[in-house]
C-alpha cells in the first residue's frame, strides 16, 4: 500500500507525543513493506532521509497514486479535501477538540461538555466562533471513520464509525533506577497535570526526592508551595528540557509519576515510562486505566496526597513487586504498543475502509486547522 502521512502543522519530529505517534507509525508501516511518504515542512527532512521516506510539500493536494492519506490530529481541511475529492476519510483523534472548544474537556471548576458543540457552562472558550467550529468538526466527522488514541477518548467523543487504537512506542527495558528514592515528573506545569499532589505527598515520604522536568503557568506557584512546605532540599525544577534529558531523568528515577487531574487522552509520559520498564504511578483517570491496567504500575486518585504518599512509600520499599510490574509493563508495550503491532491494526483499518469505499483512497485524520 502507498501511504501519505501528514504529521500536522507545526509538529516537528521531536515535538511531543503527537510527533512520536507519527514517527513510530511510519516506522511500523515501513516494516510491513508499505510505501510511506510524509507531507510536512523541512523539519521532517532528517527523519525522512534516515528512513528512506519521500518528503512532500505539506500543502500538496494531489493524491494520484496514493492509496492511504493519514493525517494526525483534527485536520478539518484535510478531511474536507478528501471528501470533496470523493475519498474515504478516516480521522485520528488525539484529544477532545471535536467535543470541547478548549480541547481538554476539563476545567478546574468541572466540565459537563457533551454534545455537538461542547456546550459547557465551565468552558473558557464559549464564543460563537468556537461553537461554530465544533459543529463544523463534528459535521465533517459524521461522514468519516473515526479513530481515537484510547477507549476513553472514543467513548467521550461519541462519534460515528469509531475505533480505538492505542498509540505506538518501542519497548526498551532498562536497569533499575540509578538514584534510590528519586521520584520523577515530566510534563507541562499547568493545573490539569496535578503536580501539587506530588509536592504535598512528598511531605509524608521518608528519604524521597522529587525532580520535575517542564515549564508552564504554574511554575511560580509550585516553587512557592515548595517553599511553604519547607521542601527546597527535596524538590528540583529542571525546566524545559530535551527529550533525551527526560529519558535520562526516567532512567535515574526509582519511580515516575503522572498525577493528571484531567482525563488524559493517551499520555506519552506514562507510555514512555512503561516502555523503559520504570515503576509508574499514575492517576486513575483517562487512558491511564487502559495503559497501566492492574499489574503494570499503580493507580491513585488524582487529588489525594495521603493516598499518593502511601502508594509511593510501598513502591519505593517493595523492590520485588516494583521489578515484577516493570517486567509486565515492558511485556505489554512489546506486544500491544510496538510500532509494528499498531501499524498492523491501522493497516487492517485502511483495508476495511478502502473495501467499503470501492477501492478508493483513505485519509486518516489530521491536524492543520
């Protein structure tokens, strides 16, 4: 099959989870002997050259010879072009923006977003333009097949012709953390990420330290909280660091924490910890329930510092159980999330919808709005 992959506007190969999705999927499709091309800007040139992939202009609209066009993210423009051209369209959903104008379906005050335009009294983006855009997105999706990156996204979006396929990542089992008692967090320092619960839990832990990689609007208030609790010696803010330094942090740590308050659509921070065979404690919301399961890590209520402290203490003290769950995590990633396994699921989906479309091309869902 000849596949045109569109990563999405503004996404470079090292630009977080959505770019990781595109990289790993492209590699998996190549392993299955598909012909892959990428429509993106020059930031993808190095990746394409390394993998023998042709790089197309990101604005190219000619689909001659292409069997499948796979666009990452929301992509109403790509979907519209496909539908107008008479092509079968498959949309891949990385977040809640087809439901919620704020894309998160969450606010600190709550969220009741449900329906065609995310009508929610808590939403910070309730202007008429945002509502009209939601309606346009969902009207377009009604003519498409829709793929969500987790079951919770699929259920929440409530779109027709839906499937859930977890995003790909490579398993890289690693030795136990090099720094005993080190707890790691990597992500945006914003309210929905739930970082204060980690800081408060630290006050109840023995011989534990916390390092946080990332930046965001809560940086100042988090530093103030650390000072108020007298934790300056136990908490270190690393700032906005590269993916390589995040990986190094994970490898040094005894446990990785992802205490998100909102329902994470997928959570590559958690998936990367599982892939490296790290002990993972995550909130019991969103895709983490699906990723962590019952024996690949630990789940906690996202806003209960005492429960987080108790769980983290058990994880840090029980090396045997920690090692067992880490092995299960790597095994799960190697079977369920391996790029080839995920690429097989997408290949089957493409074949299914190409067949339903009488042999016509497929477009899978996109950023670029």
